C-alpha cells in the first residue's frame, strides 16, 4: 500500500499555487497603478557650460519635458541667489555665466517636485570667454611691436635695399591660436552634449523588459516560498 505521508495532497498545493499566482500578478499591477503616476512627476535637470553660457534642460522621468518650470541659480558656496528663469516648451533654458563660482541650479516643476544640479567652479571657469583676456594681451603685444619697430628704425641698415629693410612679418600668436581652437572644439562638443543628455533621459525610464523581469522575479520567489511551506505542512501532517 502506498504511504500517504510520502505523497502530499497535490490538490491543496495547487490551490495554494493559484492563490500565490493571483497575488503575484495583482500586487505588481497595484504597485504600478499607485506608483507610476507619482514617478512620472519626478524631475531631473542636466546642465553644461560652454562659451560663456550655461545650457540647462529639465525633464520628467518618463521623458516628457518640464515646460515653463522655474530654474533658480544660486552660488554653490554662499547660497546667494544670482538669477532666475523659466524653461521653454522644450524644457530648456540658457543664461550667461553670472560669476566664476560653483553654480547650483534648482529646478521647481510645480506640485512640490524639485531637483538640483551643481556645476563646479572649474567647469564654469573653463567655459568663460577669453575675450577680455585676449583684448588685454593684444594691447600688450601691440605695445611690444611698436617698441620693436621703433628700435629697428633707429638702427641703420646700410648696403641693403629699402624693400629688404621693410619686411612685414606675419605670425600667429599662441593665445590667438588657442582661442580659435577652443571655439572650434566648443562647436563640436555641443551636439555631443545633446546626445549624452538624450541618453541620460532614456536611461531613466524603465523598459518593458525590466518591468516584466521584475514581475517574473516576484512570481518565482513567491512560488518557491509556497513550495517550501507546502512541504513543511505535509511533514507536520
């Protein structure tokens, strides 16, 4: 005869598995129903500095843009408010660098949803335009050139034709070359920064694979738990 203790009641185990399956399916749906609307209103902000300006973009975690949202710019160290503006229909906002300091961009998207982005002082300094500095250096170079021209005119050059004595030297100063190269690099970096921003927006959104994988993981764990509970109850009986 068969020993009943060796063959547990499969019907009871099936009933438990049905309850576990229904619970595992319903719980994630309820979880998504209550949490997805809240997550959809969580906001992110990204910014970068280039050519004397700061470019910021704000978006929700679902990828939609934060339109007409307030961005407040404060000094990252002192907390002093420097300026305030609003994003456009694309969730973007740009402004001139107010000072060489660490900048904190505070995004307020309404309904209490807020986030911030901190830009280091070094990043701000590197993005500052060198126009003023270049103007000062250019004035110094012109003064030095006038001195050299005056000294050359005072020195007689006998035995040489006049056209040989007046030689015009055209040379590119390293500062001018650096400014030109920096301008070209900035123009190339802007589209790259936009691509990185789009990748960051996409990475913040869970895909269908991640959602289904999470549901499957929950079902599997509950199934294993029910299996061991069934074995334990059968041993006691």
